[in-house]
């Protein structure tokens, strides 16, 4: 089995990932310079789950999921599979069998621009999947595809090892080279938000707290 993805992160990157895993994607997006949001057509298909991990990138031919099987075998535990499958919801790229394999291996989620099926099975396993929709249509299995290369999802570039954070609001990509600094900013912003909301709970007005 490949080593855990987190084992390949520096201590600073591991700490950044841990910070992101506790924060709202909206806060991370703001701290990331209002950039990196994969939305809104690509949305969580299961309520109440979230993901955080380094990206293992995949590029598949539309309607062909052969490369997905290879990617699952290659990706380290702790990874998030980020799959460019042609930005179509007319064919599925993900389903129950892929989910079973990922759960068994410790892959923590999937973000894709193609459709998903076998939702009852995926919900039962509580596996985080972000996609534009659900479709019963299957795929062919003939093109080898590409793995571990730069891709783009919803016009957001994603490199292998970039940090992927998802919650019920959506997904944010934080480039690996600036993740440590963004994590510090996001943590500080979260503290400011908590303090602001506590002032509102104590009865201060929006004008007093926010200013307008």
C-alpha cells in the first residue's frame, strides 16, 4: 500500500491541513484572497460530511472511467481524488465500487466535474463526494487516462499536492506553495469572526460590530 499522503507533508503543511480541516470553506476562501472556490455546480452530494487532504489529480476521457481504478490504486491514503472527466453530467465517473475501494484504502473524498451514481451506497458509507449531479448512465473502460498531473475543475487549476477542503458550502483549493500562510490567515480570520458574533450575541448592533 502506498504511504499515507500526510506522511509526505512537511510538519508545517500537516499543521496547515489540520487547521483547514476545522474551518469553514467560506473562511478559507476569504483568507485565500477570494480564490480557489470550485462552485457552485459542483456541490456536496451528501449532507453533513467534509473532507480535507492533498489532491491526487486525475484526467479521464468523458464517459470512460478506466483511469479511476488505477488512480485509486496509486493514490496514497489520506488523498482526495480530484477528477477532470470532461465537465459532463451525461455520464457517470464515480459509483459504489469506487467508493468501497476508497473507504477500504483510506482515501478521504472525491471531487469531480462529472456525474455520480449508486448514491444510496455512497450515503450509507458517508463518503464525501462533490459533483455536478447524479445519473444512472455508466461508462466504458478503454482509455488509460492520466494521473498525478495538473488539471482544472470548474476553471480552478489543481496541482498534485494542493490542499482540497470541502464542507456543505462547497470546495476550496489552496495551492500547496501558499497553504501554510493561508492557514495562518484563515485561523486568524476565524477567531475574528467568532469574536464578532459573540459581540452580536451580547446585544451590540451590526453598526457597532461591522460598521457601515
